[in-house]
């Protein structure tokens, strides 16, 4: 049970339990003053005991001739008749259940107890036996409690014979009791207390509510988690005038809020949480005069205006939980009138605005949770009503405050430091700014401080060192600066979780400092720690999670570090400059995560001494071969990255024994040989990158078994042969990169038919031949098509203009990564070749719409349909045999940043519409048969002569060939004085316009000349994305 649930319930459970135990003791103590029980009753109880298993000898007092003096037995004062059996487990609370349990069988000798009115076997373990049917014959019973006692099977319907029964509890924590028909309950006309929590009622009649409506004496009704039929609306008016407690939680009613509840005028306790309710919460609910407990949480679709809902009277409300619904609007000042509130949860709704200052009037509040909303306002600088609270302190009893995952702005107010009983402060992931108040150091009972994910600046107050009860301290992902010293931790002897990552903090401790705490979870990523490893770490014997990534450490790992590593379940020291060799075997906790990437480690690959789940050694200087037994040492590995090292040799077949692998990245090494056949066993694999190695042979036919694979990179190797048809089974594949190999044969049509999820297809620089398949337009998600440098022939299919993903003019950036598991993932990436300039995209890859068909033997006309691909950023058709005119509709490609049509047979004039491509940063029309004047335009005028060279009939700037007045005929210009005069007239207004435009556009033109706009745009976005993406 969660901490808040415990807090919510303890105000109910503790008094009830104490009263229950006191009552039991009083009744039992009375037994010493009564006459002896009868011989028949004594024998009946001894027979009953003989069927029980009593490992703790709880019934050791059951001896002698007066059973009225036995433990758990109560007798009538005057007659001595046994009236009570109370053998409940006296330790039912969490942590004690399982101690003092009775089990065994319940014998029918109890039928001899004719005057038995009270029978309690709760919190025992009568596992795998049914509730005995003879209990239905104990006709004088008024109290029967068999809850959480391990019974299973059917609740006997002959319990309906217990006509005097007032209290019935058959609730269970095991969910193994069933009732198929509840009509026998109608015979229990005196019943006041009915609890059947977790009893399976899924088979009862849909009119179950009508049946219960006959129990007019009911005061308490608990049917939580019973699988009740979805119908909760009443067929007739509900008449339960005495009902005070109603718990129907955790049933799937899928219904509007039941209006009949509003007629229960005696209702004081209402729990309808997790019931699938929807629609509006009735405002009149707050007018029920006796209601002190309301839980409507986790219905997800209940709605209400906070302004209206909290303007009701709510005269006695103490506990109000409306979390995980669709409440909206602002918290009104009237919420401060609910002065009896001790528990308020509005988490995970759509509440807006700020926290009203009137919340200070809630002097009795102990629990406040409005996390996971859309609150955009400020925390009030001052609270109202403080003078009416104990010791004039704001909310003096508040223990839990959760405002996480909102959009609260502004500074942290000083009154936060006056919440003297606060134990948990949750302000994570808001937009709070400014310094952290030193007054927070006065919160002497604080155990959990969460300020992560804000915009807080300045330094950490040294007063935090006085928070002696602090266990969790999280200020990660802020803009904090300054030095963290020993003073910040002077009295934090209980500190267990410390998160300072993603700030600009510098840790400076004296050599030999011994912290007062034993940390378990330490996250110092992006803090200034280096150049050496912090020596105080060797005093931490219980550390389990250690993140020192990007911490400016340029040391080698000290020997003492490996003495503490045996307890680590996560080790992240990536993004440093740590050097040296690592031990061939190192100790960590089984199933740990290890990230040593982006360092300067060298020597052979180190391996853990136990099974682990994540291992990244990428971007180091490890050399040698992969150990042949790597799969046997780490059979449960989920993530493996050895990319960008100096590894060589063959990939060992034992790697196939890691059958749980989701990511394998062995790229950028010098591996040789074939792909092991054992790779076919990776049934969970999502990303496989073997690019930039020296592998050879065929793609195994068994690759078709990798049906969850989403990214496959085999580029820049020596693979050969045709593509195996089994690859058509990879229906989830989004990236297929086979560039720079020796593949041959036709491009198979099944690429278009079967791989409908493809977003990136690169077959560049192979020996594919034949025609481009006409079904490629079926790849509606395709954003990158690179077939350059092959032996393809025929015409460009006109229906390539139907590629849907390239036809969108607005593309939302979606960071593509695969196999995310506990913070590690494979980042999709692609290298784009622009006239010998190689650009790598990863964070902004989804923005790249790219088509390269260059260096083939394609012929025919430029398909006009390609100009429908209005999302294209890069188009390269160079070094083919394409002829004809470039259509005017080329202007449709308004996002185009690079256009290369060089070394073809294009003719006609260059369409003037080309000048409207304002994002064009690269243009190459050289070595064609274009004619006429080069169009004028802001962007096209920035390109040099090389962009148009080799077109003998072109004229005009930037070429050194003047044009005649009528340049559209394609003839070369001849000097003519008269023509020049006419031209001067025609050019006069144009010159004025150009002069005006020049004054505005010169800065932009200079940028364009120095760097193409498109390239600058993408590099800018990529750099920004790298900065804001964690772990980049």
C-alpha cells in the first residue's frame, strides 16, 4: 500500500483497531467472573482445537475444566454458556502478518455451542479450505468475521439462515472466494455491517443493488474489488437511511456518477475510486452534511470545475481524493474554507492557475498533492489565515506536499521554510526560477526534498547541511552554480539518495573527508568533479547506483574503486577522459547496468564476473577480439554497444546465447568474417548495427526471424550477393542501411510490398541493377531514399511523386531511438553525402526528407510528379542520362535545401520559378544543355559559376557570357550599343528595386555565400537538440 494510502487510512484504522482490541480484552476478562461452561461445550471446543494447527501455541491456555477462562473464549455471565470465540490474529498490520497464524480445519463440533453469538477467525491462514457450510446453522450468531483468513471456494448461501446476524465480514486478500447469487443476503434483515471486499461477485445478477436495497439496517457496506456487474444505476429508489460507510472501489462500472448516492443523508465515508466512472461530479456531493471521507481517485474520466466544486460547503470533509481524473479550472480562494481537511489529492488532472494564498487557512492539512496538472501560476508569496493556526505557523501539521509535474513559475517563497512538520517537499519538474531560499534549511523533519527539473539558479545554501532527517535530496536538472563543500552535508547522516546532476556545480572536498552518510544512490552527472576520482567514495560501502558521467575526470580508475564496485547495480562514468586498462573481470551486482562509453580506455574488453543486463563500452580505444565466451558470461544482456573502438577478429558465435538482446551495436571497428548464424536467435532484437567494419559474405537467410527488428545497419562492409527474400518478414523495420557494400541483382519488389514501416532505405554504392521498383510509393513512411552509385537503368518511376512522407510540408521532429531500457538506447543516425560533404543527422533525423538517385544509368524525362514531394530537403539526380526540360513546378519544392541535376542531358531554359526556392543552399546544374538567361533572384544569385558551368547555351551572371535582349531563344548574346540603350531603360526600375532590396538582404546574402542556409539550419537545430537532449 502506498504511503499516502497509509496516511489516508491510519486516521480510521488505528482508532478502530485499538477499540476492537480493548473491547475484546474487556469481554474476555469478564469470563473469569462467570460460572463454568458445560461439559458438552468444553468437549466441543477441545474437538475444535484438535483440528487446528497452532505453531505458536496460542491456545496453550485451553486446558482445565473451565473453558470460560481459555484464551479467546467468552461466556454468558450468568449461565456460563459459550457465547464468543475470538481467535483473530492480534498482529494483522503490515510486517506482522504471518505471525501467530492458525490453520488446519474447522470442525462441526462447534454446532454444540447453541448460544454462540460472536465468531472471529480473521487474519489466519486456513488455506485451500472452504468456509464450512455448518456455520450457516449457528443460528444465534450476531457477529461473524472470517476476513483475510485464506478461505477459498464458494461462500455458502445457507448463511442466509443467520437471521440475527448484524456483522458479516468475509473480505479476503487472496481473491479466492466467490458468490454467484447474493439473494440470500435479503434474509439478514438485522445486518448492519457487510464487508465482502475482494470476493468474486462477477456472476451475481445485474440488479445486485436492488437486492442490497432490502438491507435497510445497513450502516457499513464494503464491496471493493469484487468484479461487480457494470450496472450501478438503481432500477428503483435506493432506501438505505442508515448507511454511513460505502466502499465500492476497484470495480469496473463504466458508468456516470450514481445519483442515488446523493440521497444517502447519513453517508460519512465514500470510496468509489478506480470504478471507471465518467461524467460530472455532482456539485451537491459537497452538501452531504456528514461526509468526511471521499475518494473518487483513478476513475480517469470524472470531470468538474474546481471553482464550482470547491465553492460548496463540505462542512465536515477531512479526506478528499480526486486524483487521476479530468478536473479543470483554477483552485478558488474558497478552498480555504474547508478547514477540516487533513488530506487533499488532486493529482493528475487538468487543474490550472496557481496555488491560492487561502490555502494557508487549512491549518489541519497533513497531505497535499496537486502534482501532474497544468498549474501555471505562482506559489503565493504570503499565505492567508496563518494567524489562526497553531503557533501562527502556516499549515503546521503538513507532512506531505506534492506539486511536481506542473508549470508553476516564479521564485520559491520564504514560507516554505516555516512548514515545521514537513517531511516530503515535491516541487520537481516545474518552471520555478531564482535562488533556493536558505530558510529551507530550517525544515528539521524533512526526509525528501525534490526540486529537480526547474530553472533554479545560484548556489546551494549551506544551511541544507542541517537537515539531519534528510534521506532524498534531488536538485538535478537546474541551473545551479557554485561550489558544493563539506558544509552542505555536515549533519546529513541519513542521506541515502543524492541527485545533483545536470547543473554547473563544482564539488570540492578536503582530501580524506569522511562523509557522515552512507549513500546508496549517487547521481553527480555533469558536475565538476575531476580531474581525479573523489577519494571520499571509498568510504561508501552501501553505494548501489553511481553516475559520474561528464564529470571532467581525466584520471585512471584507482584500485580501491574495484573494491566497492561489487555492490553496484548501475555504474555510469561515460563522457569523461578516463584512461588506462580495466581488469579483465570486475565485480558488480547481478543484472547491473554498466556504461563506460566515451572515454580513453584501452586494452582488451573487460567483462563482469556476473550476469549483467546493459553494457556500453562504445567510443574508447579497446583493442583485440571479443572474448569467445561473452555470451556465456552475460546470457541475460539486453543492451550491448562496443561501437567505435579498435576491435578486430570475428564476431564470436556465443553472442547468440544472449537471447534477450534488444540492441547490438558493433559498428566502427575492424571485425572480419561472416555474421554468425546464431544471430537468428535474437527474437527481441530492435536495433542491429554492424556498419563500418570489414565483414563479408551473404546476409543470412535466418535474418527473417528477427521480426521485432526496427533498425538494421550493415553499411560500409564487404557483404555481397542478393538480398535474401526472408527480409520481407521484417514488417517492423524502419531503417535499412546497406550502403557501400557489394550487393548485386535487382532491387526486390518485396521491399515496397512488405516493409511498410520503412522510413530510411539506403542501398547506396552497391552493384544493384535493373529498374527502380514501381511499388516504392507504397512505402508511405519513407523519408530517405538513397539508391545512388549503382547500375540502375530505365526511367524514374513517375509514381515516386506519391511518397507520402516526402509530400508533407510540415514535419514534426521526432527523436528516433530504439531499445530504450533503463536510460540506455540506440540512437538512429544517418550520414548524408552532399557533393562530398558528409553530414550526420541523429537528433533531427526525422526532419530530413532526402532522395538520391545519382550515378546510375537512368534516362527519360524529369518526372513532373516529383515536384509534389513538397517536403523534400535534398534531391540529387546527377550523373544519369535524364533529358528534357525542368518543369516550372519545381517551385513547389519550397523546402529544398540542395538540388543537384548535374551531368545529365537537360535542355530548355532554366525555369524562372527556380528563383523562388528561398531555402536553396546548394545548386548544381552543371554539364547539361540548359540554354537562355540564368534566372534572377535573391537566392539563386548567390551561387557561383561552377553551379552552371558546362552549359554552352547559358548566359548571364554569374557566367561571363552576356545575354541578348531576347534571351529566351537560347542564343548567346552579342554586344550591341543600341540594344544596350534599350536595356538601360528596362533595367532602370529594376535597379531601383534591387538597390532597395540590397540594403535589406545583404546580411542574409553574406550568410548564404559563406554557408548554405539549409545546411546552417539543420546544423543549428542539431546542435540545439544535442544540448537539450539528456545523455547527448
